[in-house]
């Protein structure tokens, strides 16, 4: 009986050492390089395990860099007009609503 307990004790100790070694390897050789790469602002490729530096596309195309917001035409924001409760709107009904009203059937009443 004592022999079996000793074998189990050494087996669990070996499994503990193996798990600790695997965890340490993963932290040092997998997680740490990725964190270092992302801290530098570079791109980490997990398949190839490469830390790549992003390159601006204007370097290849020769076009000047412009922010996306500056290239898009800007419109002034118009306030939405609201109709007071209990009053009728003077605008026309949306076309989807008009089509729905035109194709109403008796089966549509069950959804109301």
C-alpha cells in the first residue's frame, strides 16, 4: 500500500513539474514576444511568429496622405423637424408604407 502511494505521489509531482515547465515556456516564448511587439506599435503575426513594422501605403503609391474626414464632403447638420403629438404631418408617407397599404389583405389583420 505504501508503495502505491509513493508511486502516485511521484507521478503527481512529475505532472506538476511538467505543467509548470509548459506554462513557463508558453509565457516566455509565446506571450512575451507578442506583448513586446504590440507595445512597440508593430503588428504581430501568430502563424509565423514575426513582429512586422507597418508601412504607410503612400510610400509606394506616391500620393500624399490625407485624413479620411478631409477627403469626404461635409454637409452641415440639419435639425430634424418633429411633429407635435396630436397633429398631422404634412409630409408624404414613405413609399414602403404606401406600397404596404396598397397590398393589404385580410391576413394582415391578424398581426395588429
